């Protein structure tokens, strides 16, 4: 795997290294040892799958509060997404900054979102599926969110933004530090 640090402290784009032969290819998508060597949380609690029928569907910006903060490794397994990590850690040098990248089934790329950061994505095509590996179990009551278009962040989204968004995700209030 190839780990490329983003402008968000602790967030990485992770590319697979393809080993090709006449059958196709083989690649490692997860290795606890390699993640730990990069200072990343290497213990997984859950694997989640999300499917979206329509292009321009937005999911996010989601996070879990302490003591259930989670890191996520997000990969698009069908279709394409614009994936965003939002730094919500008040003590971080990149607080309130975001990083976005395109994840597709073809590029095999993943985004590692560290604990304390928000995460969300916009589907770029119909019939998009993502898989999230997460480091904590989902804990109702500790979930939080931030609005995708909150002026406190200035997140850059492709095109005009979402056409489909849940009522919950559209209704997050303007950001106020907790």
C-alpha cells in the first residue's frame, strides 16, 4: 500500500499496489502492521456498506464524539464518490479545514479519516457503493454531524452539490465548537 499524507493532520490517501499477472491482479487493501507503522489506528470494529441509487447523493458530514470517536477507512467499490475529511479537532493545526478526493472502483483508492474528523461524500454516478472500515462500534447518542455547506468550513464540492440528502444531514445547525 502507498500512504500519502493529506493536508489534514493524520488523514491519508491510501493507494493499493497491484501485483498483476495473466489472471488479473492481487492487492492488499488492509494491513494492521502497515497502518500501525504510519501511526494510524490499526484495530477494526466494524465494516459497513452503503449503496446509493442516484448520482449527487450526499451522506455526511458525520462523526462520533468521545469516548467513541472512530477512524474510518473509506473505499468506493462500485461507481465513484467525492470523499471529504473535515478536521473538527480544536487542538489540530488543520482545525476546520477539509480535504476531498475522488474515490472510484477503478482507482481502488481509499481515504483514511482519523478520529475527531467529520466524514462525508457525494456520489458522482448512479449505483454507487462504498465500504467503510471503522475502529469503533456505532454508539447511538454519540453521533454528531456538520452541514455540508456550512460557511465555517468552505468545503469544495464538485458541481452544484447534492440533489439528494437526508433531512437529518440537511438540518445540522451552523457549526459551533463543542
